[in-house]
C-alpha cells in the first residue's frame, strides 16, 4: 500500500482526491496548510506528496524548496489554480516532479498519480540492482545512489526530473531519444501537447551542467529526433 500526503486547504478538492486515492488502495493523510504538510513530510516516509501551491501559513513552492533542501526527494505532484507558464516553471524549478492545473479531470489526475508511483517503484528497484552506479564524463560525475551530480568536484543542484533525465541519457550515451520517449521513460505517461515539458527541462539542465550553453558538451541535439548524451567524451 502506498502512503500519500495530500496538502490542500480546499475541502471539496482534498475530499475528492482522497476518495479516488482510496480506490487505488492508498493510505492517505491530509494537511490543510503548508506548515503542517511540511512537518508531516519530515516525520513520515511517504511515497507521494500531492501539494497545492496556494496554501495558508506556507505556500507550496516554499514547502517543496524546503523539503528538497533537506534532501527529501519524495515525489511531488503540484496542484495549481494558475495556468501561466511561469507558475508551472516555478513549481518544477522548486523540485516538483509534475504539476496539474485546476480544474483538472479526475482521469488525468489518476493517470499522473499512477505514473509517478510506477516510476517510484522502478527507481526503488534500480537502487537495489545498481546501488553503486556512478558515471564519469570529463569533469562531470553522476552518482545514482546519492542522486548527486558534480562538475569539477563542485556540486550541481538538480530537480528530481532533471536528475532522472540526465541519469537516463548518461547511462546510454549516444542513444537518441525523442520527446515522447523521454516523457514515457522519465515522467511515465504519454499526453499529446506535453513535449514542451521535456524541452524546458533539457534547457534548464543544460544551463546547469554545460560549461558553454551555446555549445553543449554533454547533452546534444539529434536534429529531427530529439536529444542524446555525448558518447565521444
């Protein structure tokens, strides 16, 4: 049974979410403000946190940032009533794994939840099978066990999805992935129109790891296909 924390102050929404998560046989806990949600997330090992952005006492962006600063990498699905791209980017930059804009269809919500939990299972299995997997590429070090990336021994802070993108491609250098493949392998779902999610993550990842973003060294573009990790370094 999965343990899920719902941090949402709207009773109608958290009751609806709670009902459908119970149908998935999830053990749920509800926090109606950001401060309580943050405290609960530190005390209990959850498999997923569903986190609203607009919350009393501490907003969702701050909750997410504080958890990631404590190396708490519990998957976070962020809820927002805002549709502006900047708000979505802020959510992802703060360390959220995915976002969904209110009002949302319950089928899409369930699909997102299942995808994140499925990805969590795969990550847990991968940690057991490759507990000491590390990759070295001309100054860039990727440690899958510690979820740690360094460039010339200086740590680079990545969001969970940025790390998973980098680790996937670095583990298969030279393999070109199109955007649909990356959506499926990293996010675990396929939705038409979400290719921009991959593009924005690649752009932010490059900005963090590339010595010269105008001449990428590690993450290369395969024209007409998508992206690949450089296999010549």
